[in-house]
C-alpha cells in the first residue's frame, strides 16, 4: 500500500505579488525550488499563515535568484503580497520507504532568502 507523505517544503515564504489573469499556478524562484527538490509543474499545497487559506496548484519557475513567489490565476484571490506561506510537496511511498524518507525543509526569511537552520 502507498501512503502520501511530505517530501519537501518551503517554510515561511513571502508572497511577492499576485497575478489574477494568468492560467493558474505559483511561480517560485528557481533556486528555491531546486533547494527544496520541487520540480517544475509538480503539484504543491500552499498554506497561507496570514488568512488560513489552503490551496493546491502546481509550481512553475520564476527567475533564479529573484526571490519571487507569485500566486497566479484564481488562487490570487486567496493570498496577498506580503502573506507568509508554507509550500509543501508530497510523494507516494510504501510504508517502508516513508519511514526512511529524508525530507527537505527550506526555511526562508522575509526576503525569501534561505535561512540556515538545525
């Protein structure tokens, strides 16, 4: 049997801006996606700490080093620039695989720069 488990997350990212009239997704600085192991067009769950909204979408790359996290399409109604979010990616694994899975947690500062953590 497979279980759905957290494989990686960007913790405390800041929404830089939103674009309502876009086909839908979340654009994330390519360097941040790579650090967390999130692939282009991978499904992600976004939790907004400012308003409690949660939405599922897919990740697309924004310019590397830009620090951008941009909510695109209909989800732009669910988040505002400056909101703090957690962006989570999941994987399906057997119970045995899940217990040994090394999760990638990338903590961000207010400018979407990676913060070293223990």
